């Protein structure tokens, strides 16, 4: 008996979802939404609490939408000249530091990814050694003092020129994501290593470049310890130190009001101190949050590429 041949369409191989698959996908979507809400709600609450009446916030009546809009916290924060000085310093440190980090990390990672570079394993051992062992705070202080970096804005940039973890991620990208045939073809066309890196490897590494750049930028933006230990000149202090001083002064004000004017005055001052605290959180994190959507399309791909380490 001759069999009849049945032609299948291009989507015939796709299997229809069973009721169990649909239930699983619905539960997975529900869990994803719950995780998203748990992660985003604290940020959302800080934003609405910073523009709500402090009394409403302290009594628990603000949890979904702002109540009785009050801009007192932002007025107090933005009226302080130290904020603008701290912003200017932090922008300088973040931009200059990130540029130096990428300028050092990417060429070093490319060099260490080349198999024909024989000392690469020895050099990677020394790099990795610094991740587990260091001289400590006092030797670091003495070293920076001898280098005349104390009370110098370069102390925010030069000592953190390379992050070994980011270096390993970038090296793994160059080693596993760039085909060797690209280098062979470029060599046939007469390109040397510098030309190959600048014209081929670097343009193809935009995902990992944006991810590492964002890591470095956030690191410099949130740098608090360097200014606290190595800088005494207040005109050079970053935004994080300025915001810390504003919080301390407002906490002292609320405590002093409680002692001088009774419990009612102290509670009133504490409420507005809390509003300033919420405003400080928003002011310090807003620039990074605004920058992230512009790098998001590179971020996911870059994180997955850098996840493979060799």
C-alpha cells in the first residue's frame, strides 16, 4: 500500500500548550510580578515619602500614593550650597575615574586574553592575589601620603584605576566571544594588535564595555570611604560625605528641639528630619537611575557574556 505524504506547514512542529503548561506560565508570571513589586516598592515608597507630609508618613497613612504634597525636604537640601559642591566633585570623580578605569581595564583584559602572550597566567595570578590579600588601611594611608595624594582629588581616581573582578570579566569576553578567525583575517590584511584592538575588538565589545563602565560609574558615585579617610579639605569632598553631614546636622537639630521644646517639638522636628532623609536618598540615587535606561539594551547581553569566566 502506498503511503500518502502530507506536507507540513512551517508551524506544524510547534506544540500547543497543555492546560498544565498554561497554569505553569500563569504561576511563573505571577511570581515574577510579585518579585518585581517586592524589589520596586521600597524605592517607590522613598520617593512618595520624600514629597508627602511628614505627619502622614509617620502615622502610616502613606503607602501607595503621596498625601498632602510637601517639598520641604528638597527645599532644605537644594538650598544648601554644599550639595552643589558635592555634586560637582562627584561628577568629576565619576567621569574621570570611569574614563581612566576603562582606559586601563580594556587594553589589559585584551592583552591577557591573547594565548600567545606567555606571561599572562603569571600576571593574572598577581592580579587575583590582590583580591584576597592586601596591606590594610594603614599601609594604604602611608603610601598615599608618600605619593602626595592626600587632600588631592586624584585620590578618588588613581588608587582604584583597576578592579580585578571587572578585569576578569572583560578578559573572559575577549577570550571566549571574539573568534580567533577575526584576528587571523586582520593579520592577513596587515593589521597589528593595536589596530585590531582599536578597530575590531573594541567596537564589538560595546555590551561588556557598557556593563563594566556602569559598574565603575556606580562605584565612584557611591564612594564614601575615600573622602572620609583620605581627604580633609571639605571643598574636595564628594556628594556622599555632604549628604552624610546634612543627615547628621538634621538629626542633631531634631534631638536639640526635643530637649528644648518638649516632646511635641522634638517629634515635629524628627518628622521633618525623616523627610530630609528620604529626599537625600532620592537625590543621591537619581542620576544613576536616570542613566541606566540608556545602557539597558547593552546591560543584559553584557552580563550574560561576562558570566562565562575562564
